[in-house]
C-alpha cells in the first residue's frame, strides 16, 4: 500500500519536472552583430571542433581570418557588465561561462587569450589590405553618432 | 635444496606503519603539486636559467634505478645465474614501481600536466624525449609480460628466455634514451657528449642494484624472512663492480672534457670553483657515492658484515642523487657560451653562473615519487606472491650444497 | 535570475547598435554582403610562399645605453621583465667585452630562428615548430610546459611563464605553464606590416642597427645587405643556419 503510494508520488514528480526544465537551462546572452549563417544549433554543437581546427590553421599556417578569429568571437559575444564595459572571463556572466559553468566543462582558452575586446581584434589581426575598409567604416560610425 | 616458496607479505603493524609513512610523503607531494598548479612555478626555486631542478633529479634517479632493478632479474634469466632467479619476480615489480614513481614526479612537474593525454597522441618523433615516453610506457608492458612468464605455470623456458631478452634489450634502449636526453643537447657544455648514454647505463646498473638491495633488506627484516647471505654477498660484490664502472665513465668524461680547449672553462668550474656543485661532485658523488662504497663492498668479510652492505647501498643512493644534481642542475648553472672569447653580461643572466635554491615544495614532490614507488612495490608484495619465503643459502644455488 | 544586459542587444536602435564597439565586428554593408563575417569573402591569407624572414643586426650601430628594441617588444607582446629570474625576456641587450683586447660592444639577442632549430628537434609534442616561412615559435595550444626546449636552445631564447598572466594583449596570447619566446612579431608579419616591433623601434631612434626582411627574396634590402657585406651567425660552429645575422660583433 505504502509502496504503491510512493511509486505514484515519484511518477508524478517525474512528470512535473520537465516543466521546470526551461528555468534550469542557462540564459544565453544575445550576441551583437549578424547571426551565424549556419545557425546557433550548428555552432553550439560544432564550436569545439571548429575552434581546435581553426587555431591550427592560424598558428601553423598563418591563416588569420578563417570565419572569424577568436578575438572577433569575443567581440561579438561580449557581455556588458553593470558599468557598460564588457565583463572578463572572471565573471560568471561571461558568454562562454554561461553554458560551460552549467555543463561543468572547464575551458582554459582565456588563461592565455584576452577575454574582452579592445579594438585589436579589428586592426590587430586583419591583413593591412583590408584595414582601409575598417578606417572607412570607423569614420562612418563616428559620423553616424553625431 | 628446497623449492622456493613465494608468499604474500602479512599485514603486520610494521608493514602498515611503513605504508602509512609512504602515504604521508605521497600526500605531501600531492599538496605540493596542487599548490604549484595554483600559483605557478614561481613558488618553486626553478627559473628561466635553471629550468629543471630537484624534482627532475629525483625523477631521473628513479627512472634510471628502475631500469637497473630489472637488471637483477635479467642476470638470472638472460645470463643464467641461478642465484638471482628467486628474486626475479620482486625485481620486476620493483622496476615497474620505481619507473611509475619517477614518471609521476616528471609529469606532475610539467607546466601543463592537464595536457598529458594530448601529449600521448601528439608526437614529434625527432625528439628523444618523445621516444623516451614511448620506451617508458612500453617498458611497463614488457615487464608485465616478463613477470607473467615468471609467475605463470606452463610457460616454456624458451619463451621465458626470449621475453627476458626482449626486456633486457628494451631497458638498455630506455636508459640509452635517458642518457641521450642530455647527451644530444649541443647547447650546453656539460652535456654535449656521446658518453652520457653509456654513463647512464652504468648508473642504472649501480643505482638499480643498490635500490633493489635496500628494498630486499627492508622487506626481509620487516617480514622476518631470510635474505640469503650468499646472494647478498654476490650482489654486494656486483654492486662494487657497478660503482667502479660509474667512476670509470665519470673519469673518462671529465678527462676528455679537460683535454678539449673549449670545455676547459666548464671543467675548471665544476671541479674546482663551482661552490655547491664542486662539493657535491667530490664529496657526494665521488667520495660518498663511489670510494667509500667500494671500500665497504670489497671488504673481505662482507659476507658477515650485513651492516656494511646496507650502508654501502644507502651511500650509493645518496651519491647517485648528488651525481644527478651535478649533472642536471650544475649543467644548467654554467652559463652558455654564446660569444666565445668575450665576457658577457645582460639582464637575463648571460655570462654568470645561475643561482638555484630548491624549495620544500620541490623536495616534497621528489620524495613523494620515491614514496609512491615504495608504496606500489609494497602493495604488490602484499597481494602478489613475489617475495621468496625461504631464500636461504642452501636454496639459492645447488652448487653451494657441495661446499 | 537577472537578464544579462546584452539580452536586449537585438532590440536597440540601429544607431546605438553601430556605435557599440562590438558591432564593428560584423556589419551589413548591403543586403547579403557582410563585412568580415563568417565565410563570406574571407580569403586565406596564409604565408608568403618561399619566404624566409630574418634579421640583420649591426652591432657597431647599437649603443650600449639604448634598449628601445627591448621596450618595444615588451610593449607590443605584453611581457614584463622586472629583474626576477622568473621574469620572461624575449629579447635582451647583451654587453660584450673582448677578453683579449678589451674592446666593448653591445647588441640585442633574441630567438635566432634557426633553420635546424634544436628546440624543434627536442619538443616531445611538436609544440615548438618552424613555420614554412622560417619563423620558429611555440604553439601554446600544444605546449605541455616540459621546458626541454629551454634546455636545448644554445641562445637561451626561451622563457617559461612562471605565474598566472592577466591582461594579455589580444595579439599575443600568453599564459601560465607554457614556454614562449621571440616569434618575429608573427602577427605583424601576417597582416603585412613588413617589420617587427624591435626593428621599428630601432629605426625610430635613428640608430638603424636592425633590419628585417625576407632573406630568400633577392630584391629585399636584407638579402642585398648580407650578400654584399660580411655578416656572421652566433655559434656558427653548431651549423644551425640562423635567420638572424650580425655584423661587427
């Protein structure tokens, strides 16, 4: 009798639990800029492989603008903190940490890489031949602000 | 002559006490590793001039001794000396235990030990270091198979002889590789020499035999078993020969260096003006690790002087650590000769002897490796039948029965 | 749970969107044409084929009281040497005094970018490697921090990072537990600057003791210089065929 009661209770709890799932999953901060053409799902699944593959292309073959450099990922996915400055990897609100803390999969990219954009992701890494484009764009944006 | 009986060690309070002591050292090493992982190698004494320090001294000692411990069983299987056959199982297990202890220290001192798995499948085959990693892990496998042939029933003597030969050759390759880690470095005056490989082979014979005898003496006294005085005496004499061999290679190495004009500055430094390194060389390596053990081991009454054997083995170990300190740290301390004929100075310690002050963290890591090796050997002795129970003179060699 | 501030990113006005620094990373110039975005019109930059980058340093033009090259490298790559034995030093000024004649000299020493680098030979994981264009550098993704390359280098060119690093430069990721050294400002070379920070600084001081260029390009200034004037390698006896050559040591 007691057994049956407890089993019904457990089943009810299990049935109800999925409705809590939405609040259990992490709240992923929206990025600025264009969405990835392949879609978020693709990136969520494949970013580890892509990161590892692209970093070899950059370091060993000197190919710097495969899709985007890590610095450019950091720029688009920057999360503004309370003082409107992008938060560093130290903060649990950091874009990568939101999912990685939830999944308890530690990443150590930012032990070496800078975790906030500083403008260098544009001028620091792009080939000079394309930096004129950046200058034009920068001028347009400065003008747009007036 | 009785059949040799192997029995597991009984868990007496003495055994437990020793295991607990080893466990304490291993725990201390664990703490040291976590501390260095958190704060970085800046908390150790190692720096950009002395990149390999006390942990590496211990690690290399253990690895070299591991290869030599296997030699004890090779003498029985490959060279057919009957007296050594009863201790072959223990020697094999000790070899693996010492190697694991040494590797543990080496790996835990890496700047990024979290990348160890990646290091296992990303290989640069021009690196003798990479080859060594393969040789070390292969050694464990080969010795395991060798132990199986020793312990299992129904293994034909031919198979056993073949496997033991493979193990013997493997260990020679391994130790040659370890010596070549230093010998193939053209950059440093202390290392750049082909003699490093045979020197390390000689060192492995010596340190391995000494470590085996120390473990044998300790085990038999703790478990109230007999350590055949005849076998002990033969091993003591053989250890004496090995110690002499090491002294020979050291002599040839330094004599050759003194003759070469470009290496004279280094030799006069290490042999006369090197401060702690000169002290460790003459007093530690040559006197304590060489001459005194030779005098003890070739004493005419060594068969009854048990204490001399224990002391000699201990001194060989201490001398060996001193020797490796001189090689590993002393070799790095001497400044690189980038501009021959010039006096050099810079903000990066060019032209000056580098300073190194080992910290407790490094010592605890090194000792923890030794303790880990002893602990693993102890566990094996507890659960496997590897320590002979009736290793008396009569049972060691039938030839002795006729005396 | 509070909403992160950028949750609203997609809904702010177009003007604010463009003004935020991060938006520069990817902006639509025209329908379907995105600047610098993913895939798009990205051409593989890659390396200059057949190049061998190198330096030519004239010790006679290098004054003993100048370390502009060191300061420039430090500022560009984000490392600091405050005198501790554990501090990194990618490039250093070395003062020489001839033992026999007493003549004094000074020159900078950095990774010599050997053609047969001992550090590349000994690295167990292949992290220390030579790029196709001759630059020898450490792939820090693969470096396990064993420091064997530091033992092997005849020029003591490499440093180990002994403590956690914060506030790195974006163009120069560096972190604890890996080995680092001069990489000939590979980020500057890849974006076409045609020079390194140290050479730039030396030129700016007016001493002009350092020259950078493609040793394999017969038209380059450096190739013409080394084929006209005498130059030497450090530790030439080792036969490593260095990318850095010196004059007037």
